C-alpha cells in the first residue's frame, strides 16, 4: 500500500530507514524541496540537515548527493529519459528525483545491484509500492552502461556546444557564452571546473588577525595569490576567529578584486571616504574596512535589503565603531553627497555565472533573459557609482559573472558618457598570471580553471576632473 511521506521519519530512525537508507531518504527529501519548491540547494540542504540532526559523514553524504543531482541535472535527465524511453514530463516528479539520485550513485561508482535495490527501497518508502516496479526497471537500464558510455551515446552526432553541454552538464547557452570568452583549448577545463565544489576559503581580516595566526588557529593552506586567504576544508564556524568576525568566508577572487580596487585608489589618491555601494552580505565591505583603516579612511557600506544590511553589520563587527557606517538604501537614489568618495566599489547584482561551482542548482535556473533583466539596474548602479565618486577618484565595477553584457558593456557605456579613464586593472594584480580579460586586456577576468577562484570581473575607472 502506498505510504505518505512522513516528515517525522527524518529524525526518528524507524527500522526501515536506518543508516544508508536514512541518508538516501534525507537526500531525497532535500532534492524534492529543491525541485518542487524551487528552494536553493545550499539553503535547503542546510535546513534539512538541521531538521534531521544529521552530522558528520552522513551530513556530508547528503550534501554531496543533492549537490551532484542538482549540478548534473540536465545530463542526468537525458540519461533517465533515454533509459525510460519516455519524456520525463510523463513521470511523477518524485520518481524523477529518485532516479536522479540513483544515477548520481551510479556515477559515483556504487555497485549496480546496490544502486537498484537502494533506489527501489527509497521509492517504496518515500513514494509508495506502486512506483517500485517502474523505478526498478529504469534503474536497471541506467546501470546497464557506465556513465562515460551514456555520455558518448547521448552526445553522438551533436554539434560541439550541445555535446559539451551534455558531457559537462551546463545549459547550451552558458557553454556558448564561455566559448565566446575563452580560447577553445580552455573551454572544457572551464566547464569541468564548475563541477568541482570549492574547498571553503577564509579571509584573515586586516587589522584584526594576521593570516599566519588564522592558519595557526585552524590549519589549512595559504591561498595562491591573496595575502589574506586561507583554504581550509571543514566547517568554518568551528573556528573562533570566524565566530568573532576577525576572519570570514570569502572566495579568493573576491579578495583579489577588492585588493586591486584599493591599490588603484592608493595610486590615484583624492580625499574622501570609500563607498561600498552594494555591500550585502558584507564580505568585501569587511575587507575594505580593514584596508581603509590602514590608510586612515572611513567606509560607507550601503545595501538595499535590510536583512542583508544586517549581515553587513555582522561582517563588520570586528572593526571598531567610527571606521565604518552601514546604511540601508537604494543606491540609485544616492542618499549621499555627490562627487564625495575617493573610491566607489559597485559589486553589482548579477547572474552569478562566475560562481556556478558553489551554487549547484543555479545554472539550470538561469536563462539568457536573466541577464537582460538586470541590464537596466546595472546601468543605473554604474551611473550612481560615477556620480558618487570624487573627480580624480576611482570607480570599481565588480561582478561574479564574466558575461559581456554585465561587465564590459556596462563599463564601456558609462565610460563613453562620462569620459572615464579605464585603468589597466590587471596591472594592480601583478601577482596573478593571465588575469586580463580576453576581450579587453584593461579588465580583470579571473576563472576557476585558471586561478582556482570564482570567475570575478573587475574594471577600474578614474572619474575626470
Ligand atoms: C553581488 S551582491 C554584493 C556582494 C557583497 N559586495 C559582498 O562582497 O559580500 C549585490 C548586492 O547588491 C544589492 N542590491 C541590489 N540592488 C541594489 C540597489 N539598488 N542598491 C543597493 N544595493 C542593491 C543586493 O541586495 C546584493 O546584496
């Protein structure tokens, strides 16, 4: 008889959902919330782990399974559709999620008989007896071939972009964007890098803790380029410097573009405070605050969303009052004096195409229109940034996207209108090799496969006198 999914069984440990089966069931529940309720995978998994009390290896197994099922979704779905011999839309969505998890286990070299029996058990427990036959039949066909054979078969006869889209689990339009931006011989490496979840990177906040002291407190390794970064597997919240705000979680690419902006402002000094115009949740604001204090500057950190402004204040809590101010406002209405900031950092809301490796589900949510929808806001924010900056001061345009419409197009448009001088941004990061964007060597474009960072973009411009 069909059994209804039962949330109480999460934490309960009833006899049929112990051990491995319990992990599979929790992963299934999380994946359902991502698929059916459009939850963000990272947040949903964190919620579900909290609700179930799973920790340690079990929590890691759930995180890995759900992340892989989300990351590889487009390709898994093609395999499942081929194995089922029918469109996925004709299958119950919960069944599709079970099959996705099964295909992930198969991709991770779980023995064929274990994949089939575990997924049949999962389907029976979580959905009902009536679907177990179907799950059994489709799973048997999925495990009938190693994944590389599936990929070869599915991509046979496709053009290059479609074939890469299948083999590396990216929507075709994103493959096409990357193909425009990268030399042909780097394209596969770039797509592959998006499929490798990054080791957490910490920042030792200047003026609060030295990097060596952070390393001594929690181990890990110094980052390749940022003088403040530490890569360290494990939960950052275990570390007391992180808990008290002396250190934080921050991708090395974000550290580098912030550092480059500060170096440019130092090279083009005018009087005035610094402005972080889009500051939430506060990673760059905290680094900027420490670097501003070193130069006797103050920082105004602005954020539109009140809850994100609170996160900015939280990120800045290690620094003494008086060195920074956090405000909540729409930067387009510019609630500050025009032409008053020596450095304005506009870390704009963007598609996040440069951070796909850390957001497993986001590539399948984005569409080309996700980019055009942001264009007007991005242009307005750039306009505000230029207006806020003092003559002779520096504007830094930063995105965690390499897409030309969110990067070069916004900057070139503003430069043409306002007569901005575009600086050679890579020259402010001399320690980082191959940091220049292929389309325009005045811009910094970092890449996961080249630099081990998110694909951060940075343009630096000086406002005319
Ligand atoms: C890419 S995030 C900034 C990340 C942040 N600088 C950091 O390093 O932690 C962009 C931020 O801009 C904010 N934002 C969006 N529209 C805005 C506006 N009109 N004015 C100010 N902030 C805005 C978003 O809420 C989001 O927090």
